C-alpha cells in the first residue's frame, strides 16, 4: 500500500484525520483511503495534527481578541 503524501492531502482528509482520537481510528481511516499506517506512524501524525490544532486555536484567540490575561499569558500573547 502507498504511503501518505502530505502535499496531496485534501482539506476533507485532513479534517477527518483531525477528528480521530486514537492511533487506531487514524489507522482505520487511512486504510479506508488505501494507505497502510503503523501504530508509530499514526501516533506521529496525531501529534502533528495536535500541534496544528493548537496553533490554529491560539491564532484564532489572538485574532478575535477573546483572550483574558491569564489565557493570553499561557499562549505567550
């Protein structure tokens, strides 16, 4: 089975992957797309996705101005 080419992932595929809560869920999703993942690869992808989610959340808070002083200090704003 092919490996994941991150440059060719669609927005929908990324959203589905971000909705996965466990490596096993991500592995099943990948398999349904014709890609075989090991548990280690799935764990690594989930860690990457968590970083992306965190960065987007921090940016949204800063852009929207909905950040109290405690939360802002926690994310470095």
